[in-house]
C-alpha cells in the first residue's frame, strides 16, 4: 500500500487538529516524540513533535509528520510505502536508492520494525516501512 505523507515543520499536531475540525479527519494512530523510548534520539525534540500519524480524510489515508529538519525537494509531501515484511522494506528501499540519496538509513524504530527514507534519482521522496497491524 502507498499513501501520501505530508510534512510539517513542527506544526503537525496543530494541523491534525485543524483537519479534524475542517474535514472531519479520523486519526487512526499518532506517535509523538514524548512516546519514543529513552535513548531513541527523540529527546531533543519537543514532546508534541509528531513522528508519524495516520489520518483518514474523506476515505483516503494520509500520513502526517513533523518530518524532522530534512527539507523535502518537492514541497512538503512524500510517499509512504507500507510493506508486509522487513525483507520487502529492504528490497524496495534498495531499489529506490539506486542513483538516489538516502535521507534516513533503514533501521528499526519504535513504531515499525524497519523504516527508512530515500530521495530517488528523480527527486521524489519515499518513506518505506513495515506496517504494524
């Protein structure tokens, strides 16, 4: 499954509240920096920094995130690919990375067994992760 990921610069929590009100968005999951395990590197971020969220707006899933400090070349969105296994994540990520730039190496994160971000050779940003069930 592929979904659009919209990146915010530390205003994601505010944007989610706005979309809930303006578009009747349904928040399926949200992970804040304050939820991250100790030693994850998220201690430097404000507690309400949104690392990952899934929001349904008019029947379509979106991922919304504060996205860190890495600028996204095509504006404030990327595509998020949910895979079933870590092996599928690795294969997909490696193929997208050929001729591209790795923003975030593949690694386990507390919200997914494997996650990474790459800008492909055409400048499109892709996040790849194992979908939690």
